[in-house]
């Protein structure tokens, strides 16, 4: 049986997953490299009040949240989205942190 690690272990971006109580349930290697091993820990204490409000909205309304940051000389896009159980209930949040190259092509595909 394949495990989630078999798919996301070396995908080229940091992936962090929490449950509906904000406990980290999965990190790929890139996430551990950036954030340290947080599996089993609650992420609420790592965020300010504004960020906790966004996390609450993602969990309660099922919305996604996307923004860019600069960290340690790298520009990144952060995409946070709810993940769901088979019955449709929101189970938590999955976050993708992707380094944006200095030069990146853009295409309009109307």
C-alpha cells in the first residue's frame, strides 16, 4: 500500500497538512527543512491573531487563501486550502509553499 510520503516526499515544494484542530499531521521533507519537524504539534501558537483568523475562515467556510512572501532572499507563493473527508466535512488545511524563480514566464491563455 502506498503512503502519502510516496507521492509528496520530493515534489519540489514544501507541503504541510493540519487537521481541523490545527495539529500538524504531515510534512514533506521540504516543509521539515523550512519549519522543523512540527508533526503532532499545534500550529496556532506559531501564528499571530490575523493569521489565526484566516485559518479559522479556511476551516469554517472552506475557502482557500493565496499570497506571496519573501523569506531568506527567496520569493514564495503560499497556497492554503481546506481538505475534506469522504463525507465532505472539512478535515483540515493543506499548505503548499513554492519558491518563485527570479525570472518566470507568464502566459495568457484566453
